[in-house]
C-alpha cells in the first residue's frame, strides 16, 4: 500500500486564506484589525525562527503583530509585568509567550497570568481544564493539536469509535491531543516513556499521533495497515549532503510507514505549517469574541 500524503502546507495555506478573508470582513464591518503580541525571551535560534514565522503569517492574514524581545536575564516579576501590560492593552487580542522560557522562570506562573480571553496558545490551565471536561469547551485549543485535528478533518477521517494512539503526553501536544480525540469520540490510548509495549497499542490504532521527539521511532512494521499517521516530531538527522549538515525528520520513519499507512504527514510540510495557521485562526477567534461582547 502506498499512503496518501497529507499536505499540511496546502491545508495551512487554506486556513490562512480563510482567516485573511474574515479579517478583511472584520475591518470593513467593524473598522477593527485583530492584533497578536509575541513575547520572546532570550535569543534561542529555533524560538527566534518560530516567532519570525508567526509574525509573517499574521502579516499575510492582515493581522497586526507586535513583537516584544526581552533579554534572557529578565526577572520573573518583570516578565509578569509585561504580560499584564499586554493583558491591559485593548489593541492586543492574543498573547503568545514563546516556550521554552529560561530555567529561572516558572512557565506555569507566566502562562497562568495571561488573560484567558487572550490565551491564543491555549496553554492556560483553565483552557486545558475545560478541554478535559465533558460538556465544556475551552476558549482556545492549543495550536499544534488543533492543527492535527484540522488535518484529520480535511482528510475526512472518521474518528467516531476509532482507535487512536497518541505517543507522548506533554502539556503542549500529547495531552491536549488525547483530550481532543476523545471529545471527537475516538477511543484513546496515550503512550509515554513508561509504556510497557508501545507496539501492541500501535498495532490496533486506526489513527496514530506521534509526538515524542525521537528520530524516526515509529516504523512501518509497528502499524496497522491503513492507519492514518500524523507525525508531530521535528528532529535533526545528520545528513552530510546538506549544507547545514542535517535535515529535519519526524518521529515516524516516513518511507517504511508510507508503505503500510493509509495516509501520512511528511516532515517538514505536515504538522509544522498547521501550528502557525491555527495560531492565526485563534487570534481571529479572540478578536471575534471580543467584538461579540462589546
Ligand atoms: P516533550 O519532550 O515535552 O514530550 C515528549 C513525550 O514523549 C513525553 O510525554 C515522553 O514521555 C514521551 N516519550 C519519550 N520517550 C518515549 C518513548 N521511548 N516511547 C514513548 N513515549 C516517549 O516533547 P513535545 O511534546 O514538546 O514535542 C514532541 C515532538 O514534537 C518534538 O519533536 C517537538 O520538536 C515536536 N513539536 C512539533 C511542533 C510542530 O509544530 N510540528 C510543535 C511542538 C512540538 P514521559 O512523559 O514519560 O517523559
């Protein structure tokens, strides 16, 4: 079997253009343009690139973006003061504090200080709590799992009663992913570093979400034929043929899994572009919510 390729780049483009249309309409009808504020602490190269790409995506969708770049030695109190200032700024609809934060800062304190109505990353404990509860909806869904759900929707994957296996249980990917799949009526198993026999779980999975951060850990022989495979992982693999000496690969061994799966996301070009597209979508939703309350 040769799997269908789930083109995250194309789907993300579709999401971003839908947002651009809605933003233009908002400008016309309400004379209002949504605004996203990013907070980047320190000069981590990957974080700097992620934040730059987020600003670019906002710009393309017609969303105003404001970047706060802060030295790595900022105190927790001073960072809190910046978050509160952005909470009070009526031109800011969404606040994104880029993770990871320096070790001396408690990210739970910082993320918990973001105004719930501006928590476009969806990491506020109340948002996560609502996601976990039956019959409740979070104000925002964390961008990467939200993007994975959109990919499944675009591929018409029927989650009702499906066996879904999520590899990884982090607060930003694995945990909310499992909760979203459960809300969509899948039967969910979450595997982690202490799981005794991951392959036994994978073998029965109709849908696999891999978010562990281990290069090409999932191979084709572990999958149920026809499974839908969403690869969240972004790992560097040595590749002397590349100028930079490495290439990006996922948590899934693409070639062997594409032989067995029904559909699969590539890395790059799968989940990555969706994360940014859903941030732009969440910022629009924040502005829409604000306007509906005024
Ligand atoms: P974390 O390191 O926070 O979490 C990794 C998870 O994998 C943990 O729950 C861990 O278990 C589990 N794990 C580790 N080893 C194994 C193993 N051998 N078998 C099964 N589970 C294991 O990572 P993140 O969730 O932040 O990110 C995961 C990957 O996704 C990374 O490659 C990251 O770069 C990528 N990513 C991609 C994004 C995108 O936009 N495409 C966005 C965010 C992340 P335990 O809890 O027991 O330690």
